[in-house]
C-alpha cells in the first residue's frame, strides 16, 4: 500500500503508537498493513494509514485504448460490462460461515436466501464515463483530426456508438443530461432522474447503452497512446490546455479547455469512490507536453526550400550504449555537452548527427528512449502516482496547487466531504501474461478457477496487491517477474515481459515455459506462440502474450505488406508461410502501467488484457474473458462498499478491549465543537495531545477545514461490549433495552463476536473495529483509530 509520509507529530509518537485512520458511518473499521498482535520479533513504530468511510456512490471512469489492434479487446470488454455492472448493483449473497458459498439474486431488490447476506449493499448511485487514450500528437502534426476525428479526443468524455461512421462522431448514445456519462439512479433520487433500468431486453437500459459506448470507442486513434496522461488530463490536470502549437521550435499550450472542466465538475463528486479501469495492449506513451518533447512524435519536416523530409531523432552520446542509460553522460547529442568528453559520433558535416531509418523507426519512438535517444521524453510515473494519492500536485508552471481529485469542484452544491486517497483505485488490464498474475493451485501452477489466496482459500482469480508483493518462484515478489525496476533499468525476470524488437531467450519463472524461436510452430509457446521477425523499417516489438480471436479477420497484422515475418498471429499456408488470415490477437508488455499499479499498493489492481479462454462463457466459467479482472476489481472495491475490514489482527486484553484511541475530526462553526454534547464523545485528554496534533497535521486537514477534534469512547461495560460484538446487523445494538453508544473490536477467530457480524468482510479480513449508536461518525467527520503497541519487524 502506498503510505503517505508521517507528519511531525506522528514521528514524535513513533515509539509508542501504531496508527490507523478511519472515516465512517455505521459499520466501520480500521485497516492495518502490519500486525499489532504479539510477535516473537518486533519493533515499535508508527503506521499511518487512512481508511475511508463505507461509501454508497461510485464514479467509474473507463480509459480505453483506441489505437489499431484494440477492437478485439474492446469487444471482450463489452462482454464483461454486464458482469461489472451486475456485481456492483446486484451484489452476490454469501454464507457468513462459508465465504466460498455464494448466490446471486435475480434483482437488486430480491432478498438473499435464508442464512446468507449481501457482500455489500447494492450501489444505487454510479456515474460511468469513458475516455480514449488519444489526446493528439502534442504539436508534432502526426495525428491530425483532419485524418480522423478520434486522433485527438482531448481527454474529454466520449459517448460514441459502434454504428458511427469511420470519420464522424454522432455521439448518439443517450447520456445523463447530455453530459457525456451515464448515471445509475434506480431510486430516481437525482434531479433530473438518471437511468433506472439495467436491461429491458430491447436494447435500452444501462447495460446495453454502456456496451454500445465501449464498442464505439473504436480503434482508429492516434498511435502515440497516452494511456496515463489521458485520464490525468480529465481528472487531475489543474489547467488542461485548449490547443497546443509549435512556436519557434517549441510546443506551447494555449487557452483553457472549459468543456473538459465542465465535464469533470459534473462527473466527479467530491465524496465518491473513484475507480479508473484502463484497457490497453501497449505500453504507455504519455509524451511530455511543451518544449521540444513533441519531436519524438514528429514524422516529417520541411527544409528552407519547402521540401519535405523524414524526421529522425538526434543520435545519443555513445555513453548510452557503452556505459548504460543511467550514466550521467548518456544524453542526446543535441544537448549541451557540459563536463562530458567530446563525442565524435555526435556530429557530421557541422550538423548534429541523427539516427538512420533502421535505428529510428517511427513506430518505436516510445520504446527504450533514454538508451536510444539519450533522453526520456515521457512524463515520469510519479506524476500519476501523486495524482492518485496526494492532496496537492504541481501545475504546468511548477506551482503547487490543490489536486482536483481531492477537492470540492462545485462549492455551490450540498456536498462538502472530500474523498481521501483510500477512495481512489486504479485497475490496469494490460499486456502481461495471465499466468504471471494468477493465483496458483496446490501444484504451484496458475489457476484462475481454483488458485489459492494467501490464506489457502481456493478462490481463483488474479493476485491481490499483497499477494503480488510476496515472494514467488525464487524472486522477492511477482513484481520482479513482470516488471523488474524501470528506474534501475533492470528487466523483468519473465522474458515475455521484456520489451525487445529482436527475438528473446529464456523461460517463464512460474510456468517454466521457454521462449520459442521464430521458426517454431505457432503453438510452441502457450503464452505468446513464438518470437517473430518484425520488418526493420516499420519497427515492432515482441509480444508479451497472445490469444485466439473470437472472429478471425483478414489483413490487419497479417496484411500482405507485412508478409514473411512468420508472425504467431497469422494462420499458416500449406507451405508453412503466413496467410493473410489473422487468428490470434496480441499484447505488448505494459510496463509503465504496471509500475503505477505497483506504486499504488492496495489501491492498484492488475489484470491481463490477454484472456485465458474465450470459448466457455457460462455462469460458472470464472476464467472467461475479463471476468478474472472484473472479479479482482470488485473484490477490492467492496472493502469500501461493505464497510472496512482489518487484514491484520489487533491484540485484545482479557476483557475484549484493545489499546486503541479513536479521535474524530470535523469542521464546525467557530467555538461550537462541543465534544461533551454528544454521547460516546469527550474532549481529548491532555495525555493524548500528540495524537490530537497528528490528526490536525494530516494532509487533508486544511482542505477539510477541521477545527474540532473529539475522542470517541471504547465500550467498557461487559454487557454493552458483548452486545456490540454479538449483535448481527441490521438489528440495533442494545443492552438492557437501551441503545449502545461507542465502539468495540470484533474478531470471531479470537472469540470476540459472531461470524455474522463481519459477514461482509473478505474471507481473509474477518475482523472490524465496529462503531455503534452515537459512536458512528458524524456527517463530514473523519475518525482516526490510533493503537499503542508493537508492529512486526519487516
């Protein structure tokens, strides 16, 4: 999990406290990434994590790659749309005593079978929007909208039909108030009302409309895909530009895209759960905007005589190849030499040397930039990590400003609570073999149907963030296998995940699958078929994974002009050469997107754009298409939708209490804090002043306007404590006929409370800090749970 830096007060308390932060109502708990329970080897310290309240609204943004070769993946995503929507609006029922036993009711209003409970309450308020990865050529002129309108979707919401003409966007699917997104509103609480029908069977309703919009993204966008920058521009860019043009050799932003800002303001509520789901089969190419970075997307230029020539990138200094891309003298020959020695390869006939056609194919401009060009012209991953985790970010001028994702974009509405980073999730369905990220069965083999989670439950699906970070196949984590270290230029251990224009060698550390040579049969390697020989002056990379097309096509990656390369995507002719019939789809290593998912920790979710199988799509076929990815996404979101649950146990005393302090922060009219005016609350004792200051030093404190901090009392009366731990929701918690106000720790595995109380928690997180009666968080308040004790040495 990405942990924010501790405050000054938190550091002062480091030797005596382990901290959690919880925002919540009703059934809420803290969450620990390290155990407080007794350990043989331990060290004191402070773990500061914020957990958000249980939410009842979602803003869901689909970021869909619309470059060539994406249509087949979009079709599979369209098939997964009903699964995603159904899981959110009609949650499954689970048996509290057997979490693997599930049942799906016929409708959101239908009750669960006897003895079962919903895994979370049906979500009755969802915004769903779509953006593409095409945001233009950054001034290079290589992706003009005159060629196709979708070469530059500008980071705005799009609502196109799959019936749209090749070069005309009708934007005809009906969206909420014509704002470009869909609004699920079954109780008709919005004004005007949103969509209340899932699917009427006649092509109307939320599911068919969204399915149509997914397919309408199409695959004719700009080839320089900005998978990360596209959602950043829509959600986080403080001042998205209206136009960009080249002036005196440098790209200059002009104007402000007020249309995008209006869409953002309408779509993004300040207190919703924000989920970004990305679908892409290529690595991210988010080119820096401004200055000369646009040159990496430039294809041609005109000389002083008006004649057109192919543009070639400047040659890198020889240190890039001789000493490596991290050498301080690895830079472009066009850059100032500084203290680096003279490089005779950098000039020719009094001009800066440029690369030739084979060294600089335009299709590989985003690949291995530092080594090949001496400069990294893409935005750093930290830009996107900060956007999804920090309350402030830098604008285009270098100023620190409020992050729109963690701001109230419409101060005139009635919403005042601002989301915290724990309510932001990013899921990447990208180029990575599904075998690498699937849970494994007893034999240690990837198994999407019954692979075991970290506690040995045969749940199948993709690994969680914690499981991805655990040792695997002799490596310190799965991340070493699929990602390596981009900053250290250390390649992934799985050779299928190495970006390379030439055939690779080695074997997959998990499955033992060996890379197959270009002259191998098309089915020689179950992960990507075999290596192949890209056309030199076109430029292409080896594949991370391949999968059978549901409907084979003619041309495309098997067109006649690409013949003779022995591609694993093409059906063989009788003589063994490639035919023009394409039967397989491909994906390249999605390394930059994976780096973001890794950096986000528990807020990141990884799935494979290469499905395990597309033949069997019955209700029990959990490995079909993108169902494993949808399952991983919903499983992670439900920790917020169903009330927060503890992945690690606290250590109770003999009375069933824990050594924890709960503080509640909120904004009140000046001088009206009044802690003693409400049951279960009191002024913070002076002995806890360090903890109180830690709350006030929290990064969201200023944005939220906190000026009142109270303590919420832990239940101590034996009867009240037992009622809190044993009363099954939704029954009111009472003792002796009186309401119980306060909080308690529930952990059935330690004999504290009943399993049914934590039924909505994941099977591996069945424990909670439960707030009841007046102990529940007040509207707009944030509750901090601070536990004294030891943490396990990491």
